[in-house]
């Protein structure tokens, strides 16, 4: 189960983090897929199962609390960048729809 947990960091001002951290204890941990909420200085580190809640859904929940994802300075490799573009294109083309091959036998 632990191999399915990813972590995303969110940042805001100190005033906002205090209230957001308090809200995370009550609101976010009730959502399925969110397993860990920790605070380091003015950032919140959220541990979530990406099979139960998507990163976009988590970012939407955090935006409601006034927090935004902490930008990463990681440089992606050629294959990782290609896979991200492929995932984005597939999401734009097939979001919420079944593939054509799934409907052939119906």
C-alpha cells in the first residue's frame, strides 16, 4: 500500500498555513485517498494514494484552502517529458470516455 502513496507540497503565507493546517486535520483527512498531512515551516506535505484521488483533485481541494503547489526545480528526462505530454494529450482526448475498442462488442 505504501508504494502507491505520493507526496505533494503546498505553500502559502504563515497566517494562511496555520488555518489551512487546522482545516487539513479535520477536512482533508476525511477525503478518501489522503493518508498523511505534515507541516514543515510554511509548507504542508500531503501524502495521498494516487489511485484513490488524483493530483488535480488534491490541488483543487488545496486551492479552496488558499494553498498552491510548491514549484519543483526538477529537470525531467527525455522519456519522462514525453510520457507527461502523452498523458496530457490522452487526458484531453479521452477524459471520462471509454475507448472505442471497449464499445465494439456492445
